[in-house]
């Protein structure tokens, strides 16, 4: 098991515990439930991936960026801006 795998398992359990339907980007169904969390969502070219893209009633509603405990919002300010710029055109939001 890689060092990332136990952290990923723990992180993946959080949206599910909060009532979100969790799925991989390659098997996503934004209508599978009222709230869908898509893991490793691909952004536009050059923007990488969002850890989780959240859909509510089939509409993109937010992003979750997983970070180590203790990380501050200031620490992810540039990354958050990247997400807003890298969302694919035509994304239902």
C-alpha cells in the first residue's frame, strides 16, 4: 500500500459520510443522487484535476481540495483560482 492510499481511503469516506454519492470521473453520473461528488475531476488543459467536484441536482456547485490537516485557505488560494479558470466550458453549474 502506498503512503497515499490510507489517506485517500479516509478522505473518500468523508463525502460519503456526509450523504454524497461518490464516484470516479471516468464513471460519473451527475444524476445518480441529489448530491454527487466526482473524485479526480479533470479540468481544462493545463489546469490538472480537482480532488472532488460537487454536483447538486445535476449542477456543479463546488469543489473540495483535500489537504493535510493544518493547511490554511491562504495556502490554497492560487489553486482555488486555478479551479475557477479551469472548469470546462458548458459545465452545468
